[in-house]
C-alpha cells in the first residue's frame, strides 16, 4: 500500500491548497484527514492483531 500525507493527497486530487482540502474534507466527513488516517491505522492494526491470534490458535 502506498503511503501519502494529506498535503500530497490534496495536490493529487487537484487542490492548490492543503488547508482548503483539509477544510472540505472535515466538512464532508466530520473530522480532519489526520484524524481519519489515525483511525484507519488503528483499525488496520487491530485487524492484524486479530488475524495473528486466529492463525496462532489454529497452529497449536
């Protein structure tokens, strides 16, 4: 998976201003991009932990 910060995403999406992207993102989703990135990383890490536990349980 490719990693990109909010500024890079803003420019790739055609915004000339990262702050404008952040404002519009917040209006649309209810929280800023950084909060969403943190939430998604935490969710992914939890899924990884749960998957590891499942596989370890099947091997013993």
